[in-house]
C-alpha cells in the first residue's frame, strides 16, 4: 500500500477504536474537517507531518505510537 493509504487506514482504525467521528477528531485536534476528510479519502498523495502531529496531540498519543502500526512496516509500503 502507498503511504497515504497507510495514514488513512491508521486514522480510520483510531477513530473506530475511540468511537470518534471526523468532526470529533476536528474538535480535538483543530485539523480542519475538510483536511481530515481528504486524508481519509486518500485525495492527497502525501500528508504533512505537522498535520499528523496535530492529530496525535489532539488524541493524546505519541507520534511513535501512531507510526508503530503494521501499516507503516516497510514491507507493507510501496512508492
């Protein structure tokens, strides 16, 4: 999978685990809902790291925990 899909999948998993909506994530993180929607739909080929940082901060999680998911193992990623 490409990196944008991995980011999208990771956020979807977190939202499901925490029973959050895109709007709830926006309220916690301050990341515009349109940006969250674009990430989840893989409309951008890349996601700015500061956006992921804002999402993690809003969720009270470390970046290392976000990227520790199986989606980010090199063998699961492609260009």
